[in-house]
């Protein structure tokens, strides 16, 4: 199975945004596993941020209680209040999931920043991608690149593009325009999934 297309700068930008959103979703999935997993593990994860914020707010606490309680009790009261806050915060998170912040502007900025580096090391122009028994073959103006299936990290899919993430921060792209119809695109995706043992992950179809 072989496809051919012309790789453009818009393709690079779309791939970088897909990677950014994929990494965001992985972090969210990790936190959700922590949130719904064993209580002790969730509590231990919250201890780190709680202690960090506690250290940051300690000068404010000293300023607020100045002269209102014995100096020897100031530290003990603060540590106790911090421990209670961590426990209550953990209980609240397990009862109701925290809101998912989008940070769209941050994601766009991250993709634009990485685009400069990606443009410098990527080869734009005509590309051929072939699915072989031992792995993927990519052919462009610099020559051939053979990638064994073991180096496929993830497969991302959207309406306009299939992105194959490889080790060492490399990618192979299969735009929808490289296929003559939807059936051919789905067949290519299924072949990649079967040979790499990676189920394609749905991501946003970003321009």
C-alpha cells in the first residue's frame, strides 16, 4: 500500500497542533486515573502542589496573624491548616471533577513556536509513504527512511489527516487528499493500526 502527496507548511502546522492536543489529553487522562484511583495515591499527588502553594503563601500568613497568636504556635497552626486543605481538596476532587481549562491561546502559541524548528528540519515537497511488512517507508527528496513498526508511538486521526508519531520526535503524515476516497483512507488507517498494534486516537481537525 503506497500513497503520494506534497507536504506543505500547513501540514506541519496541523501536525504540531495535533501533537499539542494529544499531549494535553494524555495529561488529562493521567490525572483522571489518579482522581478515580486509590485514595492514598491521589492524596500523595496532591501533597506536592499543596506544599508548594503553602510555602508561597506562608509570608502572607505570617503577615495576617502578626501579633494575634503566640509565635511558637504560628508554624504548627499553618502546617495543620495546610494538611486539612490537602485532604479536603482531595475529597472534593473525587466528588466532582475539576473544570477542564482549554488554554487555546497557549496551545496555538506552542504550535507556532515549534513550527520554526520543525520547518528548519523538515523537507517540504513531494513525499511517498509505503506500508511494508517490516515497517513504514518514506521517500522524499533526501532519500528513503525505513521505520520499523516498533518505533510507532501513537496514531492520531482527524477528518483531514492521519499522523503517525514515531520515536525521537519524528512523524509520518498521511493527508486525506492523498487518497482517492474515504474507503481508501480507512483501509490505510486500519493497516497502520493492525501492523503497529496502535489504535488511532481521534484529535481535533485543526487548520
